[in-house]
C-alpha cells in the first residue's frame, strides 16, 4: 500500500472507529448505509480526506457514494494516483 492509499485508509478507518472501534480494513468496501452515517458524517469524511491529502473535492459527487471504497477511488484520483 502506497502513502496515498495508507492515508486514505487511515482517514476512513478513523471515522469508522468513532462508530465502532472493532471495525478494520476489511470494512473499507462496505456500503455507507451499514454505518448509519448521516449527511453531516459524510461531509466530515469528505473534509477529513481533503485535509489528509491536501486536495479539493466536490461534495455533490461524494454525497451520492453508496460504498466507502468509492471515496477511496475518488480521492486517489484527486491525489493523482490513478
């Protein structure tokens, strides 16, 4: 796992651990609905990823993501790794 992937995974896992500290890397591809995130949680996740990667994303795009790995793919592209 490269640095960008690690930062993305660590950022998403930090948010997941607020819900359940037992969640792990195997949960990074699960549906967003599995975690009962509301719109504010999704905005916060988006902002944390922007900050971790020093990029700017589009909230209207990420608001429609159904799976956590969609965040990974989107922010990896923004960081120039895909």
